[in-house]
């Protein structure tokens, strides 16, 4: 599947669906990254260690704050990790959502594991360069 990362980088998984959240967390860990899961954007924002997060995988549509609202709040901070969006909404084009959100990737659910890992690796590589 994917190469092992250079170091254990931390990926936050923010999704209100526990099955998706657990599956993505397990996938991320299976390729050598650390993962921490949150059931909502507010739960992530309340986390004391969120400054250690290198990349976020977030659902676009969640109760309370959406993934897009989470991104807008984080963009105002000095160090904002890249966010990869997931969407279960059948309407709309994920590429259009990605452009609107200025996200490195926007993937439709159910997610193809290899595509998600490719997006995470690309986002982390861009972070390492920036």
C-alpha cells in the first residue's frame, strides 16, 4: 500500500460516524502514522494537544460545526494543519468542494483506502516543505 512515514506523524480523524471514524483511524495506524479520533469538530477544538496534529481527516457534514467551519477556524491560527475532507453527500462534486475549501483532497465515502493514504502522504509532504 504505502511507504512507512519518516516519523510517527499525528493524524486527527474528525467524523461523527463512529464506524467511519474507527475505520479511518485503523487505516491511518496500519501504515505507521499515529491517529487520534474525535466525534465532532468541537471535540477536536477542545483537545489540549491539537497543536501537535500534522494533518486532519474530517467529514464535511457533521452536526454542530461542519468540517468547512473547522477549517475556517483553524485557518486563523498561526500553524494550521492541512485538512482532507470526506463527504457522504451524494449531491455535488467532491472536486468542486475541494476547490471551495482549498483542501489538498476531498474524497467521497465510502473512501478507497489507497486514495486516502495517498492524500495524507501528499498533505504531509507539502507540510514538510512549507
